[in-house]
C-alpha cells in the first residue's frame, strides 16, 4: 500500500510519517519511506545517520535503468510521468533490487530514500520539483506486493499538487493542527481532490484539550487519530 503524508508546514507530517513507518516495520511489514519534501528531515526522524544518495541528482541513471529495453523512447526522452511499457524495468522492495541497493539506506527494519537537497547550481535557477521527478518516476514503475508499505513525506500544503505524486498513492494522510491556517489546507485538499478517488485521512496533531478536538471536528468531521492529549 502507498500512503502520502502532508499538511501545513510545521504541522508534524514528517513526525507522523516516521511513526507510521516504525510501527509498520515493527509489525513485520517491508517499508520504504520516500522523502519528497524540500526540507529533507525524514531520514533523521527514522534514525538514519548516513547521508542519503540524492534521487534527484541521479534522475538520469534512474530513467536509464527503468527504461530497460523499452523500444518506444530512449532514457533522455522520459518524463517524470512516463508510464512503463514493454521492456521497462520495475522497482520492488527486495533488498537486491537495483534501486534499493543504490538509493536507500536501512535502519530498524525499514528503508529510506530521498529526493535530495537542492544542488548549488539550481539555486535561483530551478525549483525543487525537478528533483521530485525521480520520486514520481520510481512510483510510476513500482510493483506493489502484499504486506509492503511505500510511504511518501510530501511537500507542505497545496504545493503537494505541484507534482503527480499524489496521483500515485492509495491514500493521503493530512496532518492538521487546531488553527485556522492549518485547517485551511484541509479545504484546499478537498477542492483539489474532488476529481480524484483518493481517500483523505485526517490526523490531528498538537491537540491540547477537548476544545481543540471540537474545533477540528467542526471543520473536518471525522478525525482518524489524535496526537498531543
């Protein structure tokens, strides 16, 4: 199953994503956590001390590998939304998979990969979403198996809709706080997801009392989990 985590900046989406990843790994699930946020904090939250290889910097190599022997185009012509076809290679969560070996690091029974930091040559020239093209491409060529989780820590707020990542997951977890600004993101997601059959799961974070719970539920209705009480 593929689950994306998002919310207003500072809401705690990376924390919630890491908690879910740890719990799934403890339950014996095979877990891949992908950091697709401009602030690359997921690896640290999951106890990965080593620096992750940047998927964005390796986009050309990733595209070449995934293209395989597909005769319809060469790797240079692949876009982040290019689907697999005859001859394409796929990504699995097996330890000996090419992508897993090259771009992930492991800790506590789970694997972590990240889009990477903005290269110095991109500052003031290119936006961050180009790096996330590697995440989109990998998700588009990934085989899903039972008892496996692929978790994506997305960019904050409505910026999550600046890429196709949200269309490549089975559910989206939206982390909200008991503030108007945080809950405004919920309204944005409701509008943008209206044309997509993607479940939106709301998790309330930094809840201090029953008044906070009431305030959040008046906006979103059903809350799937509460953190902070």
